C-alpha cells in the first residue's frame, strides 16, 4: 500500500532524488556496466567493505571479510537460520520494533520475547530474566521507530553482560548514519570479547538512494562463519558487482566530502 501511495511513510529506504553533484555517477552507468568484468568479485567486495567501514568509523578491515547479501532483510533471514541451526531458538528482540524483523525470526523457527527500551538502565544492566530465558539478544541501534540509542558506556556494558552470560549478541546497525554511532568503533570493542558469539548487520539501503540497489553487510564471530557462508550460498551465488561498484562510488564521494 505504501509503495503505491503519493507519500510512503511505511518504508525506511532512501527514495530521494540524487543531488546534481552526483550526476557524474549516473552518467557513468553504461561504462561501468560494459567494463564490469574487468575486476574480480573479490575486488568489488573489498572496495565496498573498505569504504563502508571507513565511513562508519569501524576498524573491520580483516580476514575474513564481511558477507554481502542483497538487503538487510536477507541478512536477518540468514542470521535467523544460522541461530536456529545452532540451537539458539529463544530470542529476545528490542521493542518496540517497526520492521519485518520479528516475522523473519519467527518464520525461521525462533521463539521471540521482548526487551523493552525502558528495561535497559543507564548503566547497561539487562534484566536477569532476559539473559536467563534467551539464547540470543537482538538489538536494532538506533531503534526504529523510536530512535532510541544507548550511550557508548551503556552499550559496552550490555556487550560485556551478554558475553559473561554466554549468550549471543545480534545487532542491526541499519540506521547508523542517522545517529552518532559512527563516532566510535563498536566492532573493535565487540571483537575484544573472545568468548562472545556475535552477528552484526549493516545496510546501505537506508542511506544511499540507488533505486533499491543496495546490500546488506553481515559480519560474525568465527564460531558462526562457516554456517553463515553455507546458508548464504543456498540462497545466492554473489551480490551483483555492478551494485557493489555503484555503491562504492557513492560512498567514495561521501568520504571525499
């Protein structure tokens, strides 16, 4: 219904008209498409990864690289399948939520509970029952639709608490560029927790308008990597190098600015 109305208020994707200064990117479409095979898939993925994490202030230029999907929704679905296959069927999702996240998690076979924003105190303490009765804690930061975002110290405390409890942390950062999340390195801190199982999701579709050409970027701890790659390969061979290159050009322009 939203897609066919004059004003679509049900969609978080970027549908605005590109500013004139980006016309050179549009004009390059034919050349890019004609020469897309000049580089390898690995090259396009490495370029997109480098530019995205440079813009977001994350020190995630390591081996293995992130896994690319065609959207963050696909990344969520792959996450849900990975969690269920590893026996992590009890999930807790930050609430309220305005997205298809609970539908995707439930359809994959997860039992889903709620973690309300007001249940997280300023020190980052999660309710004991949430950690006791769940296998995975799923956060959307900043949250949609409220925009709620914990402070740096609070998020660090949450990560430490989830690690200490032996639970899995899943964070969807799809709206990060509408917040101050890019000013500190969440990836760097999370990766200092060797005992923590984690999955971190990113999305370009909420930020760069390319007529629904977008990617979901999925990073995970080593414990999940082989299975995440396997369930991804069941759905897609690779994300289009054309999409990756155009997004890289958009991100490169923003980085230069």
